[in-house]
C-alpha cells in the first residue's frame, strides 16, 4: 500500500465502502464525515450524479482514443474548459493522469522551453525544503522531504537546489491567514542564483501553499518576491497547484487568490473531483509557442502518456468544472473561510497544540511531539477521530483539515470540536 505502514494496516485495517456528499461509509455501515476531501481532491463532494452520468455515457460511446497523432474532440473541449479557469494567458493545456505526472511534465516543459530559445544550458531546477511534488524522480528531486528522498538519493536529478521552507512557528504561531514574518525567505533565491549564475537555472518550483508537509501558508510578500526575482533573471516560475487549484483557497487557483501568475502550473486532484485519475499542466502562451516554433515540423515535445486526455477523464473534468461553476463552489469556499478560520483557531488553547494556521478551506493544527515518538500523537488523533466518525489527515505531528467545498457550517464545527474532544483524551 502507498505511504502506509503495511503490516500495522493489515493487523487493523480501516476500509471505506461507499461515499456520498460529505460522508464516507465503512463496510460495517458507520458514517465518517470527510474532513479531508479524500486526499485533498473531492472538492465537489462525493458521488456527484452529473459526473457519474458523464463518465458512464462516455464509457459507452468512446472508451478510449489514443492521443499520439490522433485525438478526440473532448480533449480540446476539456482543455478549453480548464484554460478558462486559469489566470489570463495560461491557456495551453497538457493532460496527464496524476499530480506526479503533472510535476514531471512541468519540469520537462521548462527545460524544453529554454532549449527551444537557444538557452539549453539552463538545466538547474530549484525546489524548496518541505516541498511535496509527488513521487516521480523529478518530483522527489525538487521535493524537500527527506523520507521520500533518502532511499533514492543516488538516483535523484543532479542539478537541483532547494530554497529554505517558510515555516517559522517561533515568529508566526497562531497566524490567521498569511503570516506576517518570512518574506525574506525568498532572498535565498538570489544567493542560489549568485552561486550558479542565472544562465544555468531553468525553473523554480514551489507549492503556493504547501499542503502535504503540514499546511505551510506563504508569508505575506513571499510569493511576490519569488515572482519578481525569477522574472528579473529569466527563470521560469512553476506553481504546483495540485491541491490549491479548483477552489481550495476560495478562488479557481492560488495564483488568482494571491494575484501572482506563474509561467507553468501543475494541476490534478480537484480537476476531476478525483472521480477518474486526471491531471494537467497549464502554461503561458509564450512558453507553448516557443517550444512549437523551435521545431520545423514533426513532433515538438517528446513526452506524453498513453492515457493523456483519456475520454473518461475528459468527461469527468468537464462535468466537474460545470459543477464548480454552476454551484459557485469557489465563492462558497471563500464565504465559508471566516467561519472555518474561527472554528480552527478555537483549538489554539487545546492540549498539546503549539500552532493553528489556516487559509481558505485548509487548516493545520500542529501538536508538540512526544519526546520519544515524533508523529505518534497526531497518529493517535487521526485514529481516534476516524473511529469516532471524522476523517482528518496527519503528517508528522500536524493535523490537516481540508474538507469538500460543499461543507456546511455545522459540519465545520463538528470536525474541529471532534479534534478538540479527542485531544483531551490523548497523552
Ligand atoms: C502539491 C502536490 N504535488 C503533487 C502531488 C502528487 O500527486 P499524485 O499523488 O496525484 O501523483 C501531490 C499529492 O498530494 C501534491 O500535494
């Protein structure tokens, strides 16, 4: 099983059998309130009939079409629908099947862009400590999680540097929204550029809000600074929006939320409401055009997947984006954010809690670790919450909450109250 303690799981499995709306049902019929949108991906809630219908219609009509040298019209219609949700100018779309594939595709597009413009020596990639960019070799190389890297350390991409992460509990604990301190973490980019020279650097990749390593909200001014420095040096800025796109922060993308447009964006998860595995990369028109223009004729970009723009995925994407738009779910997330923030911060004084942080419909609750067993305390909170009917996530000793955008205010209260109640029982 992926990212799971296999032996412990098999001794004590936790299985899910059904899902509808805001709830999972276990095989023995217990209802579990979904506080995490599955894995940050079921933004429109579970079992949406319009998506189910679209997938089943598509399976009957055209089950599969190769995307190499052939196509099907929905791949272009779905790309147009995705592009409409992107910041202005980011309207060229490449379909993948997952966040990991989107990240590796984005990194390759960055390299291809520089080479197409006669700057093929720009090969260095810059990620960030505590960044999570999936599990491809590109993603773990620019990623900053040691457990995901150490086993494969001899085989990581060679020309990679990392910015420092932006998490600073000593100065920013219990921030509501973007923390005040930490814009200066972006200055390290100038240091790395001075070391290698900008002419060797292809791209910087960051999650605008880092989710997997425990909800790290970007400090005020930080992303603006990254954008200014990359632009000044002709370095591409890639936003990994695998969890932030499609409404998580109360806007279509984090880029829109923060008012900062990258050059390339990695997408997945909420793009299809997780009903069919799907992902995409959105790029600025000039990046796309440069790559196409560099090739006289023939294939311009030697990359792609058997299941790029799979018909079931494009059907699911179109039905999902229709729901987001029709039900105004991004606006709904924005409207719910203040109540979500208040509910999260009621845990500030709860036992073991050293920090609560939040933005949009995502919150992180950081616990003091047990001296002898880091991670054990949050793991126990996760297990007890699940047993008592609320699903949360944990990384290390950080609890993450990121519910579907259809959540009701009473359910927001229920999630945080449950966490508080469980914390009282955890040593
Ligand atoms: C920011 C980010 N990038 C990439 C990924 C990888 O996505 P996948 O698991 O679909 O490959 C994730 C998954 O959580 C993610 O949060």
